[in-house]
């Protein structure tokens, strides 16, 4: 009897051990899946986003002028959260990434000071520099046949931006260094948009970027609060794409009206003043200001603005997106030709009238007014487009290597506004008959 009891107890114990072992295994597996799921949710999965295209919501998201002062710090944080990807990619700490409203205000004030041109760095000097830099670059590359257009424009814009903001002689900047830096900025920006980001790729590109920054700014600290990228990134990265597309529109598209646009731009290059920027006449009613305003409307520097607000502000704690590009192309606001490059739509509008157009918001909202909004940004875009038109257009024997930007018939759709577009586009000299 005792033996039977012992055998039964032994079998029961074995079963219990099996059950316990299986339970522990199942619990461990469950915890593993929970950990993986949590990790995926925070680091791999796309955060929930709601996109808005209407004027009122876009204005509200980017920061209206009538926003309560007590909520300003909330807007600062709402902007900083989505922009932490730029901290990872570029190692920066500026007005776009900080959670501190005091630091944001000081940074914007310093940036505005950098954008005030002096007698040494006047618009006249910048115009001459841009024209000479482009001429030199074309002469250097002409014997290579076709010249890739994107890196040519990127290098010109980056050289002028660095020169104007850091008081550097643009002719001392090494072409290869600047070209590499421009490429690395573009690639890092694209990588920073991925979810998840490729850490190894980011580190590789960032290392090259810092090496090139060291060549341009020897001895300069690259710590987050002191790196030159704090100013270069917002000034250059968005500007070059507007310059590039505006140039294509006036140099190789719109054959009926583009010659008039080019003439206005060349006059502005010869006399680069605020008066000439706005100047129009009965004979030539389209000013450079009209051309630039239309480029900023159709191809805004920042296509979409991201914010992550707390639940108390009514967006449910999710990431909200102001689709500036869609708003500025809305046919209900801009008419049946909203998708066409039409500088004449700005004829007769004063500078103050353009500023008060609520559906026109290429430089963000009044709460975080871009320091370049008033003068530097628009006039610099006009100057760089003018330099490109002066050096490269159909008028002086240049052609594109293909017709992907112009079908030659009917109203033209907008150019592709993505950062990856047109990297295969090149220019070449036409042979004389």
C-alpha cells in the first residue's frame, strides 16, 4: 500500500513539475512578446498622425499670432518633439529642437542678427559673388560634358549661405568639401525621416559631415549648442529646393512668359536692392517679388509642419500635420490655376498684403516667425535664381539633358517637390549649327 502511495505521489509530482515548467515557459514567452510589442510600438511603428490641409487648422497648428502667451511653452515643446530626429541625425540644438522657450527666443534673436547684411556683405557683394562662383564652377566642369544640375545648385546656395552667415570668403571654400557637405545634409535629412532610422548609416554620414565642417570651420566646436549646423540647416536645406525649382520654372518652362521673368531677374542681379526686388512697370508688371512669392507658394520651403500637442489642446495627444503645400495649392483659395506657376497672380499686391494672406505661410506662423521671412529669405532666393538664370538658360545656349520637366503642351503640372527628385537632371551646352 505504501509503495502504491509513493508511486502515485511521484507521478503527481512529475505532472506538477511539467505543468510548472510549461507555465514558466509560457509566462516567459508571453513577457517576451510583450517586450517586443512594446519596443516595436515605441521604436518601429509609425506614430498616429492626422493631417490637415485647410487654412484654419494649418494656421492653428503652426502657431497663430493670437495664441495665448501662457501656451507658448506648449507650442515650443510640440515643435521640439517631432524634431528630435534632427538631434540624432545632425547633432544640433537650436530653436527647432529645444524645449526651452527662453533658449528659442535667444537663438532666433541671434539668427536674425546674422541675417542683417553689413557694408562688407551687402546684397551687391552677394550678387557679384553668386555670379562669379557660378561662372567659375561652370568653366571648371564644362569640359566634362553634361553637368549634374542638383549638386551645382546645392553648392552655390550652400557657399552663399555660409559666406553670408559666417563672414567667410566664398572663394576660399573648397568645391569638393562644400559639395560633399551638401550631399551629406540631404542624405541625413532623408535618413532622419525613416522609421526606424538606420543607426549605422546615420553615424557614417554624420562622421563625414563633421569632417567637412572641420575643414570649413577649423577649431570650431561641434557640440550641439555650438555647431554651425544650427544655422546652416534651417537656412540652406529648405532654401536650395525653392531656388532649384524656381530656376527650372523660369529658365526651361513657361516659354510664353519666362523671357519676361528672366529679364526682371537679370535686372535685379545688376541692382540687388529691396526697391528693385519689388519694382514693376506697365511694360513689365511682374516683379522679382512676384516670381519669388509664386515659387514659395507652389514649392514651400517646408511642405509639412509636424507638431505633437498634449491632449488638453484638442488633438488627442497625437502628432498633427499642417500640410502647407496642399493648403497653398488649394483651388478653392487660389483658383482653377492653383497648380500652375503663375507669378502674375501677385501683381498689385503690396508687401503687407502678401504678408496678410493667411493661406500663404511658407515661413511658418507668427508665433515662431522665421528670421528670414521679412527680407533675407525672399531676396536671397531671388538673387540666387537670378544668378542661375544669368549663367544658365536657353537664352545663352544651355539645355537640359531630357524633357522630364516640360511636355511642351498645355498647362504644366507642378514640378516634383520631393528631395529625391531630379538628381539625374543635367545641363549641357547646345552645339551651334
